[in-house]
C-alpha cells in the first residue's frame, strides 16, 4: 500500500488496480438495472447543506455509540459476504481495523474467516449478521454460538429472502463464494423468515437484535413494537430489490416513525464524510459504509481500512465545522434542502477525479 493515502480517491483507485474485473464488478455492482445503486447516490447528491455561520467550532465532538459500544465516529462497517475475495485476510482484517480505529463491525455469516475464528483472533464487541440456512434449531444454535463467542448484537437481514440477479456476475459466469451458498437449497430457509422469527429471537435470546433492510415507516413501527433494538434502513446497497428509493430518502420517514425509541442505522451509497453528516442530519444515529470499507480492504488490507476511516473522520469534522456545528447532537434536518445534483449519479460519483489521471 502507498505510504499514506491522502484522499479517499486514491484508495478507490488503488482498489480498482488491485482487483480482477470479476471481483471489482461483484463489489461495485448491484441487481438488475442497478437503478437502486444509482438512486442511493442520486439521493445523497440531491441534498445540499444550509450552513450556519459564526458558531464557535474550536471544540469538535464527533464520537457516538451503538448498543453500548463507543464509536470514534458515527460509522459502522456493515456485513460483506465473500469479503475474503478482496483481501485474503478477509473479515479478520476488517475486525482488526474496526478495533484499531474504534468502530463496530457487523460480520457476515457468508464470509471467511467465520464468526468464531474472527472472535477468537480479534476479541471485542461485534455484531453477527446471519442468513438462515437451516431450520429454527439451526438458527438458535448459531445465535447461541455467536453469544458464546462474545458477539454483542445479532443482525437479521430482511431484504434477502431470495438472492437477487446480479447481472454483472451472471454475464461473466462469476459466482462469489457467498453466491454459491445462496444458490444451495439451504438458502431456501431465508424465504421462511417472518415476524414470527423476530418474536422467537426476542423471546428466546438476551442479545440486542438488529433488523437490516427496513425501508418504510410501517415496518419500522412494527420492529419497535416487536422489541427490535436497532432499526437499520438499507436496500442492501442496491444489490437486492431494484427500483427502491434511495436509502437517504427512506430515512426521514423511518426516523420519524421510530421517534428516538431505538437507534436508527442507515446505509446505501455513503462514501464520504459529508454523506455521513447528511445521514445524521436526517435522523440516523449511525451510518454504515459498505463498499467504501471493502474498497479500502482491497486497496491495502486492514491498514487501508483504518486510513479510510481516518479520512472519513477528517471529512466529517471539516464538514461539520464549516456548517457551524460542533457536535453530532447539533445536526438536524433544517441544515439540508433538496437541490438537483450537479453531475450524473452513479456508484462512484463521490469520486469525480477517478478518470482524470490523478
Ligand atoms: C460485496 C458486498 C457483499 C455484501 N454482503 C452482505 C452480506 O453478506 N450480508 C448483508 O446483510 N449485507 C451484505 N451487503 C450489503 C451491505 O451490508 C450494505 O448494506 C451495503 O453495502 C451498503 O451500501 P454501500 O455499499 O453503498 O455502502 C453486501 C454488500 C456488498 C457491496
């Protein structure tokens, strides 16, 4: 890895140089027409700041917490299946970076090393995200094992009852390791997931439950009523249902429905510190950055993930200071308004210099 990346641009560029076409497309791509992928960015690019002036910003406070775990910045690293194809150290490298920098990792059940190996190698708070590949007894066993291994939260991804059609992968005949698991008959258990599954987990296990994939107020309310501990707004980075709203546009109604009763996490297209600030303004407690941290992993392993987080922190601090806001708790929707994006939005539109020879 270059001595020190000084911008997120360089990290993305290095990732592209390091990855094969198959792995690059698996990482940046989405489902069907990739409209959901583009909309995530279009939504973020459509909010502009209404900064305030003449506030003392000499003392900045950008830390946060989720489920009792302190976070250096209001960011978590969401589950990335097959993360080992981006860097052989896979989920363990992400775990190391999360611990070193001070954010929380949500570890996918379809990556290597697996949840128990990662917990043994890198102890610390962590959330385990599970795809159901067995019956209730199988699921209960997984949750218990995750608790025994020290996981501090359990995440069900509710937007993947079927695995989508990722046409970039299909066209090349590329099947990521997690994709081959998804095409096994065991993955059909995902289709059986329901609110009864949520009720069962809440009744049986004393571990905070995250529901990932919430898009509308009705489901957010239902989560809170069911005792869910974190409502996570996501369209899976545009990799599952195509033609959804941008997650940043689904966020305000979900945050209003949750009304502060439990934390709200959002992801989908968040690539820069300014994007994180927009999510916080619109009601998220924490923002998850998926592709960004996987790109950093591809660019330079654990070290580059830490560097990416340092750069995101720098951008968050600078954005907030220039908005006249010194604390995360100062952020509110009145600091944003809608405006037409200045350029076409796409998965990497947060990095406009990529093709300009830098
Ligand atoms: C390569 C890749 C693999 C993913 N694997 C999983 C997974 O195993 N489980 C899951 O819940 N979400 C998975 N996701 C979705 C992410 O957790 C997250 O919702 C998404 O990446 C957020 O959008 P962003 O990449 O634009 O930040 C994956 C995303 C990517 C890019």
